[in-house]
C-alpha cells in the first residue's frame, strides 16, 4: 500500500519538527549560560539546546541559530527565530530540502 498524501518530509518526524513551506519549524527549549553548545535531548516535546551565551541582547538567540545551522550544515541565513525571542521556549524556521528523518538525525547525533 502506498503512502498516499504523505511525502518524505512528514515521515519519521519527531514531535518538535513540523513541516513548513520550504522547510521546517523546530520547537526548541533553550538552556542559556551552559558550559558549551550542545543538543541535549528532548524536553516537553521540544528539542533541548544548551548554549554558552547569556540571555542578554539576543546573544542566546544568535547562539541557537548558529548551533542549528552548524548541525544541519546550512548557512545562518537559512535559520531564523520566528517565536519566543525572550522565552526559553522558541520556534525556529529552517529553510532546507532535507527529509524530516535526515533533519532529526543530524540534530540528534553528536557532531563529528
């Protein structure tokens, strides 16, 4: 039986990864002031990220964008904060043609 009505971008997607026009929305929970940048795991249905930057003047937000761009192999301009500028819970838009399973794998697997 075919997967009618489903494309490869919606298969194997965790709850924190939602397909959006031209890419994905990623729900994240941010831990600012950490020792180093890292993808920690999942927290309340969101991807938990630790960043060393403090939550002042958008520094932690910039660190989140940098971490996601680096882990996904994308330019920083392909990653943008769309909600939660002053909150630990944020939504980030990622412009990519990668399948959902690949995006999730790149964010869950430790960097090489």
